[in-house]
């Protein structure tokens, strides 16, 4: 389990940011992490098959961060997370919440495309997670939404199936990750949009989860007939 392992994969990484940074410094800290550490990363075998790393996009002061699993073919080609079919559905989910991709932040657990779009392995996620932890320490969102099992399992340090995890808020970080010094927030696990494309009957549950997130962020649906 990720939580059993020391953060030694992060040995040569900068320490986690310990305070909220003004926007320009947060942008610079994210760029430094990306350009100085992620872009040339060879920590695991996934680097061998990538076209480029996929770091994350969005507002460095976003209250809401989405975390997926890892880049697919479209993301590997473009360098941006969630731009393929699953990404188009995620963009619609974000719009349904009255937000835009520019107002949230979108990242993945692993920054390189797993071959054939397979699920990243536990060691791959463990070696890449220190990058995500550092992104989250810079971003300091109010709410994290994890998309699918790998992201929920990584950030909640659990192996409970996603169908049982989803639908309720958890405190982040969970006790097994408490010693890392991550800023606290609420975390909502929900289904991955790629799964929703295969199982559209689960979309209503995901919308219920996202409405809970909207409530936590004081976001309201436009009332019918309002200008
Ligand atoms: N699936 C993910 O989990 N992340 C992406 O960026 C694209 C598809």
C-alpha cells in the first residue's frame, strides 16, 4: 500500500509547500515542479513509452481539484489531461456544476501514459504520487474530487471498491498520509468519466456526488427562468 511506503521516492524533490502562496508564486511553484522534476522524470518504467508528461491544467488558486488516473493516448499527444472522450464528458460535468475547466484544476495520479491505457500499477502510482502531493500542497483546494478507483485509493490510502467509497465526503489527508504535511480539505470520490461512458446508467449517482460538492463550494444551479 502506498501509505506503508516512506516518501523516499521524493528524496530529491522540493519539500511540500507549507503555506498558501499568492497566485503568481503558486503558478511559479507549479511550473518549477513541472519543468524541474516531472518533465524529465525517469522514476518508473512508464517514462519509456511516453511522448510527453502530462502535469495538470487549470487555476492555481482553484477551490476544486479533479484527480484522474493517468494520461491516455490523446493526453499523451497533447500534454493536457482529460482531452479525449472521457475528458469531454468531464468538461460537461464541470459545466453542469456551473464551472469551467479554467476555474478548476485537473491532474492525474500518474503523469505518463500507461501502455495500452492499462491501469497504472501500485509501484507506478507510488513513485508518481509525490508529484501530486506537491501539486496539492501548492493548490490548497477546498475540495478534491477523485475520478475512479486508482485516484481514490491513492489519496485515501484504502483499497475499498469505488462503488462503496463514492457518494460521501472524506477528510483529506487520511491518517496514513497525515505525516506528509499535506493541507487539509474535503475529498469526494466518484466514478471515472471513462466508466460512465461504458455505464451511462451510473451518471445519476455521479451527478448526486457532484451536487454535494457544489453544496460544499456554495455553487448554485441557475433557477429556471432566471436571466
Ligand atoms: N483518464 C484519466 O484518468 N486521465 C486523463 O487525463 C485522461 C483519461
